[in-house]
């Protein structure tokens, strides 16, 4: 049973109702198989623009396009029955105006079947959030470190330290007041994340923030040890699937070169034999 207490598909309204209760569980998903795994255990499946780095080898999220997000959104939708599907609006597809954001967000929802979109930015995006939510598009906000603003921040640095805490706090208040149903707090000091969680009425979803947040999100490939280009401090590795996959591929290559694979049980003879269920003769 999820934090929302629902066996049926989670909705943004149910996410809001989970404020202050059992923490919400969120992981990224970019493919149908991963969506099926996430759906079993999570309240929210985020089709993040991190897909550009994790699956497409891009140096940042800035090169991700709307078509890429729609393609991965469709794939994830096929694997979900329970979790709320939220899809990132990529850089350059919503900042120009509320009208641009609505045009692209409505296309995203229509073509992927997602239940909400996510966009980055605080006070500067409040008008856009209000515009979208007023027209039937649920919005998850994202403040603190916003990866699409990496060039402005000068890297993936902690946000909200010292005098900067007032800016991040104001951003969180602004998106809540504008109608966002939840807000991601990324890479902000623990005390600030705790304060924001206590002060705003919508759930906070932490990533590099605080256990006091109303939920947590990680990139699934990070916590599974499949994406190893870098390892942020806030990532806990629950498995090392990348290393296991590398060992398996090494063993396969050795078997092929030594002609140990395919073995007798993997090839077909002149006379048909009883095949395992689901196989062909």
C-alpha cells in the first residue's frame, strides 16, 4: 500500500492529501520495464529530463527536447497502473511565456497520458504555474538547485546557504501560492528544507534535502548503481547493477571467444525436441 493509502491510480489531489503523513516515494522511470518496477512500490513515477544524461549520454539536461520527453513518457505510461506519472518540461519549452508553457504541457499530457508536468523555477515561474493550473494542468514545481539552470549557478552546487536561503524560501512559497500540488527541493541545506516543509501547505519532495520532507525522489539508475558517471552525495546505492552487468557481459564475451556459447542446449538439431514452454522448436 502506498503513502496515499490507495490501490488505484494516484492523483495530484491525493499527493496533496499526503502532506505531513507517510512520506511519498518517487523514482524516475524512462522505459516500460523500469516503469513496471517503479509502479509496484512508488507513489510517483517521474519521467525526468535526466533521461538525457542517463540514457542519451548528454553532458547536461539542456539538450533534451519535447519530442524526447514525449517518447519516453509514452513508454513509461505503458508500464504504470498505480503511480502518478509526472513528466518534466524540458529547457526552452516553457520559459518564454505562460502560453508557450500551456501549448507544450497540453501536448505532453495529450500524447503521453501523464497526470501532471514538472517545471523548474520559483518566483519567476509563479505566473506560469498559475496559468497552467487554472487551465487544468497539474504542476509539480522544482526549486533550490534546478539542473536546467546549471550554467547560471556555475555547476551543481548547493543552493540556499547564508543569505541565499531567503531566495529559496521565497521560491518555495511562490510556487505553493501559485497552485503547484507539490515541490521538489533539490540540494538545499537540511535546516532550510525542514523549514520549507513546515511552512508551505503542499508536499515537499526532497533530493539532497531532508528526511523531514514529505517525500523523497532519486534517479532510479543512480540508486541501482546503473549510472556511474558521477555519484552525488545525496545518492544512496541500494544495488550495484552496473558492476553486475559488466561482469555478466565479460563472462558472455569470454564464452563466445572460447566457443563455450552457444552450447548444445542453446542450438537446434535436425529432429525437433520438446521445447520449453514459451520457446519455439
